[in-house]
């Protein structure tokens, strides 16, 4: 058993937090991660309060309740968005989640208070020591330090170990490490460096329950760490937001002739909508069109993606390996 300040605070048995990942971070994935003892996140950005409650309750139901894991909500937002809307997502999520997790927007004590009032723990993913200190001051119960190795949107400018070291010295709350962790060895290294847990994204894209598009998953399986690039290419509708994707997807989008690369489903039962070239979206198996030219988010951890697996197996593999490596220390 890997017992840490994170597992004790969250009430889970494995110090792994599955990342928020848009529609890939669905109730089925979060439930499976929690069932295996980790903290599974459901991404709730943009949803109605009813849908947020339903999705989180479904994830908890799928986790089997007393399985040792926990369910959280991921709230991705930008500073120029309507603050009332963002507060609405947090307010709807907190009573149905153990953790409400924020990313991209600046740490905000009003959001943390909403989460605490709803009975959940608050956490913030940050990319700098200053942002970590701000999250601590805002009242967060733990912070996630995201190194530039991370898949998806990347806020910081330095690698995980250097960032983790600084953040650990600056805050008193537990720190979870994110970015480039795709194996038990890497997980052990982060824990040995002082992290109370690890946040994993890219590995879970290839979980059965994420329902990522098969073309995306096959590209991840074929990729090596050096195929992950830090870029601002997929900036349609969300500018100046660096991210990590497979280089092949940037090249395919650049070479694509036309402005619409495909279609994405409407989750409220409406007609599918167009996917613009260079639009950021989670490429689920419901998305159609030229998948290769869509953002194939991938961190440097992509070397750890070797096959499609149940999410529970990924949790058990990472935690089991990490425990073995830590015993060797
Ligand atoms: C496909 C994908 C989508 C992501 N979307 C989000 C998101 O919606 N919200 C969020 O907080 N982080 C998001 N991230 C970033 C993760 O929170 C995390 O920092 C990252 O996955 C860690 O690095 P790794 O991918 O190497 O494990 C995403 C990452 C990936 C791979």
C-alpha cells in the first residue's frame, strides 16, 4: 500500500489522480479509476448543473462505492469567462464529488469557498511556484504541479522535477506531480521526490473506458516521447494556450486543405457540429472526419502507452510497479 498525505486526505487507496481530459474524462473512466483505488475525475466544463450531478453520481455508482477510490470534478476555465458560469459549475459539482479540481484560470478563493461550502476538497493544477503559492493562499487543500512534459494544455515553463522541488518548498499542502508520468518507475521517482501523488493523463487516453477515437489511440501506441511537441498550433477559439500534442497532428492540420476537419456530436442530442481546423477538442470515438488532423494530445509519457487496457489495470500496473521501485530505495 502506498499511503501518502494525498491518499489520507482524499480517502483513496492509491496515490493516482486521473486527469481531467474533456469528454475523455467521462463517468465510465472516472468510475473505473476510482474502483481501482485512485481519484477519478469527470470533466464538467460547460455542463448544466443537472448534468454535472448526474455524471458525478454515475461515476460514483460505477466505482462501486466503498472501493477505496474517490470521484472528483475537473473545472477547466479561462480568466476572461463569465465568473458566475464558472462558479455555477463548481457549485453544482461540490456536493457530488470528493474533490473539485481547477485548471488554467487564476487561483481564486471565492471558488475554493464554494467547493468547501459544498462539502468537497479543492485542488488547483498550476505551472509555476507563484501560482502554487496563490492556490495555497486561496485555501486549496492540495495543489498539482504540472511540468512541461504534460499532455494537453500546459501552463508552466519548466520540467516537472525542477517545478516540484520549488513548489514543495513554497507550500504546506500536499503536492501532486503531473506531466510525463507513464510508468511505475516515473511514478516512483515523483513520489521519491516528495510528491504526495501523481496525476496521469496520456496513459488513460488509451484506457478502454475513455472511448478515445481508435485512430488517436493507435497513434499514441506508435509514438515515442520525442513525438510529443510543445506548440500553440491548436488555438482556434483558445489563443495563447500552449499544449502538447503528437507532432504528426500538427503537420496533418497544417497540410489539410479546407477549414472544417470533421464533426463532433452534440451531447444534448442536437445535430453534430463542425470541427474547425486547429480547434482544441477531445477526440472521442464519436468524432468523425480527418482524425489525424485533430489535436492528438500527448505528453512525453506517451512512451508508456503500449496497448489499450482497462483503466483499472493501468492504475494497478503503475501503483504496483511504483511500490516495487520504492522498496528498492
Ligand atoms: C487528452 C488530454 C486532455 C486534457 N484535458 C485537460 C482538461 O480538460 N483539464 C485539465 O485540467 N487538464 C487537462 N489535461 C492535462 C492534464 O491535467 C495533465 O496535466 C496531463 O495529462 C499530465 O501529463 P501526462 O499527459 O503526461 O500524464 C489534458 C491532458 C490530456 C492528455
